[in-house]
């Protein structure tokens, strides 16, 4: 993830972070030994614990935090550090930015003097499999009360521990919620009396209405054609239930032939054949394709994660009112409701055991999980955190942020994720197929065969350590 935080790289980073929650079938990954492994833990002095000081942070402690300086910057942690300093006598939170986390911090792990808190982000992040035994478990952070007196776990969205749980240990707290959905201009839809589709049948009806206006239903770009795989898989999971998700995740034979998957593929193929997709996407750079939607309004809908507003802010028509909605269902009686949503926590934070003040690292996390710090992040980054109820009704002027919050609230417990693509690195091969399929060069049968072949290649390769998703 570069400082520009391009969505394609962000997707790979997010998937990589999520992969750490999965237990390899072939056995538990061993942490790599280092010269620092036999050295004593950090030499910090701890104080008495209490509801106001749950980790025993001692007075006058200096806390060392190193934060990945990517698309979200790092000053949001400085803000949270200021809240922590105001709560504890004499402590000092030192926040340092970094763009090469592994390069800069691996020597400190080897030397037994890592920072107290690390935002392990970017393409140069540290592989958690190599340091998992050198990290604090963070269950006590979620068990603590926040600065408002509420148990932190009760203030968060469901499932936030999953992407940071590695071989059964919750060692990484992922702070930002990424919502995957279909995006549209609420103002354009209101002007034309259109309603976002809840089923694929409604999507095809909308495509016909768009065509009558000289517009298209969808658009795609060559580097991001497989964004529509997210829509396919999400819709199929909602239609057929978690058995679809588990079959695809665990590389089951014929998983891509599941009736729910086939049903959605056929609907998308109908849309392609009807000419409802902007032509030439396989030869168009993805941000240029996205601009055809956000600026030129040639297409009505676009599949993406919640970063789309920030990425296209310089190429979005005035008054566009960017808004997300859940992906359509195949039928009117799916296994999961229309409101079910694919969303995942990203941007992981870790607390090394051998830091001088693990208690200080955890206290900064506690501050970040306060309503004040979470609201500051959303206001300045226009993205939701894992803390519920911190985005006002006006979304700080962002209709995209408002819609993400509403979708998360409406989904309730029906939030899921799909991680095997990133874990196994299948995206490149699948991208080729999706460019061809959306361009009309593959029918459903050949698309199914191609997607299954990519999965089978991984499943049948004994050199690849498999994961079991349950």
C-alpha cells in the first residue's frame, strides 16, 4: 500500500491481513527464532490496575508507537495519544511515521527492543507468522472499558477479532472497516426516478432503462475487472448461504458450479449480452473507467470497496452524492437477507511483548477505540472505524460514509467476508477471466471452468500450505 493508497494495492493488503486469521491445515506456522527470543521481556515498570487504568500503565512512561504512513497518514494516532496523555499522569506518547515497517522494525524485534505499538501496514509490512509468538494477545483491550465507561467489545461491529486472530491468538487489532458494495449517484437516480436494484431481475430492468437514456448499467477497467467477482461471490453467498462461502474458501471440487454461483453468473452474462456494460473495459485503465461512472455518468453502478469516494474525489461530478447499497440477491427469498453485507476490518495494530511498555501500547489502542478518536478518524479520513455509532447523520458531508454506516447497521450480524483469493494469490489469474467474461468473450460454462481451474490448481498443489475456513 503506497502513500497514495491505490485501491488495487489496498485490496491486496486487506486480504493479506485477513489471511492471518486462518489456521493452516498442514499445521501451525512456527514463528521464526531470532537472537532476541531468549532475552527477557520489556523492562517497563507497571502501575496498579483499575477500571481507569486497566493495563497498569505507570506514571511518567514514554510510549513508542510506529505507524504506517500510508493513505490514512498517522496523525490520527497522535490525536488518540493526546487523549491518553490527558488521562494518565506524565505519560508521553511518541508517534513516529514509517513507510517500510518490516525493513525498519525487524532489526528491533531481533534485538529485543521493538516499539510498544505498531501499525503493521503497507506492502512492506512484517509477516505476522514470523513474530506471532512475540506479540501480546489483545483480548484484554476489548474486555476493558472505553473512556466513556462502556466495555470496548460492546462498542464494536461484529467479527472484528477475526482478521487479527492468528493460530488461535488475537494479536492484531484491525481499526478500519472496509465495506464492499455497489455504488451509484443518488442524485442521478432521483432525477430519473430510478431505484437501486435489490435483485438481479431488477438490475436487468434498470439496465434497459439506462440504455433508453443512452447510458449503461456497469463499467469496468482492466486492472479491476475482478471487482465484479466480489459482487458475484457476495450475491451467491447471500442466495445459497454460508455453504457457498465455505465451498469456495476451502477450494472444494465444483464449488464454482454451485447453483447459487451459476445463477448469478447467468444473470451477469445476460447483462453482458444485452449490452448493458460500457464497451472497451478490458483495454481501459481502471481509474479512467471509474471516471466514466463518477464524472461522465456513462454507467449507473460500480462495484468497489468503501475507498472509492476518496480515490475518485478529483474525478467526481459536482452534486454526485455517491452512495453504496448491498449487492443484489438472485431471488426474493435468499438464505441471507438483502441487507447482508461483505465487510472486513483492516489496518492492523500490534503490541510487541518485549516493548518497553506493552501497557502503553494497549492504552493507545484503548484511546483509539474511544468515541472521540474514532469520530476524529471518520471525519478526517471519510472512512468508518470498527467503533459503532461515531459517524453523525450527515457523515461529515460524505454521502458515501453515511451509506456505509447505514449498511453496517442494517446488516447487523449478517456481515461476512471472503478471503481465499488473497491468501492464495489467485487474483491475477481470475482477473484475466473477468476481463474476458465482462467483454463478452466467455460464456458461463467456460467462465465456470476457468474459475474452477484456478481453484483446483491451488487445491492440487501439495507445496502450497492450505487453510481451513470454518
